[in-house]
C-alpha cells in the first residue's frame, strides 16, 4: 500500500493548511493595519488552540508533529509579513490574494477532514 499523504506525520498534506493559515495571519498587518506583534501572537494562540481542539475531538498526533504544525504556521506568518514589507502590494490586490489563499485553505482542510473520516468510520463528528 502506498503512502497516505493525509496521515499526520511531519511534512504531509496537513502541512499545507497550517502553512496557509500562517500566511493569512501574516497578511493581517497589511490588510487591516494590526501590528505584526498582534498578528504573531494571534497566530501562536490560534494554532495552539487548533492543535488542542484536534486532541479534544480524538485526532492523535505525537508531540513533535503538534509542535511542527504550530512552528510551520508561525514561520509562514513571519515569512509572509517580511515579504509584504519588502514587496508591498496594493491593498485591493492583497485582498484578492488573501481570498484565494483562504479558498485554498478551506479546500485543503475540507479534503483532509473527509480523508480522516474515511479512514475512521467510527468517528462521530
């Protein structure tokens, strides 16, 4: 049987939504004018809450994978913010990029969730 890319183990397909979430958070300072520190704090807090939520609903991951998911979100936030500082975009263009990023984020989360449910037929949610 081949590798299941949706299984949570280091760099896998679940890395994509974690990265996209961080990228969206890194756009916040340019989009809505919050400080980078607020965007970074929100990224850490929300990524941590997400991982705690996964644990609460029964998604089992090892600690290094949980930490990797949070660090990946934070790294994407920092990278996106730095890129936008170095190469600023018109706010309207950035909104279009943010909307496309959010659509891809939603798609990857939904497809991953469906793959998880297919593997876990007894999963209740």
